[in-house]
C-alpha cells in the first residue's frame, strides 16, 4: 500500500511539473522570430495561396526581418536617424524578397495587406 501511494504521489508531482514547464515554454516562444514568422507565413499562405517553395522563402525573409527588428529596432527610439534607416533597410529587404518570390498578383495583394 505504501509503495502504491508513493508511486501515485510521484506521478501526480511529475504531471504538475510537466504542465508548468510546458506553459512556461509556450509563453517564452511567442517572442521568438521563428514563431512570429511562422504565424505570419501561415496567414500569408492562406490569404495569398502560397505554394511550398514560396512559403519557405517567405518564412526565411520574415525570420530575417524579425531578427533584424529585434536586434536593431526593438526598444529604441524610431525617430532617431540610425534606427529609422535600419528599419527602412529591413523593410526594403523584405519587399525585395517578396517581389522575387510572389507572383505579380500575390505581390500586389501583399502590398495592400501591409498598408
């Protein structure tokens, strides 16, 4: 009886511990560039009808943009010349990648979505 009680207590403790770790992992993941880019890519795939190759290329471009934003823009004054120039550079790189990847119709629709 004592062994069964010990096993039950151990199992319950592990169950609660796993749930806590999972909850913490989900909250930390939301700010990662890959997670943000994946969500945006999913939206764009649905809205623009991207194929597999387009989806992968768009995902890479969005990850690069998010990494650049988090590294060079987040938490800084956007009115500063250097920060504003970096933002414009990252936006231009994303537009160029999208223009190369998307068809003319998809690109026009994407521009409308972002403005």
